[in-house]
C-alpha cells in the first residue's frame, strides 16, 4: 500500500513515473527531464543508476530503429542524471 504522506513512497512513485516516461521515447522525455531536474537531488544513488540503465537500454533501441532525435534526447537525459550523481559526490 502506498502512503503519500511517507517520503519514500512518494519517491518510489516518482521513479516509476520517470521510468515510464523514458520508455515512451516521445514527448514524455521532456516530462522526465523536468522531474529529474526538480527531484533528482532527493533520489538515492541506486535509483539514479537504475534510471541510467533504463536510458541506456532505450538508447540501444533508438540505434536499432535509427531514431536519432530520440537518441539525442535520451543522451541528454543520461548526462543530466550523471551530473546529479557527480554533484552528490558519486563518480562512476
């Protein structure tokens, strides 16, 4: 059961929302970017690494379908997540 009064539950819903946006590979990518900009610093590193894995998978799908616009957006998103990790003092 999700309790929206509990911060960890809200973060979990946020991660699910971002992951959904990433898999849509469309207009939803800008929504994912906005969510990461707004809340990324509040997320734990392992959740951010999960997002990087999701983004890398979608980048590979863009390569397969030759969708360069989407790939560009996903690479930007990946770099944004890495920047947040770097600001947290975590290096790859």
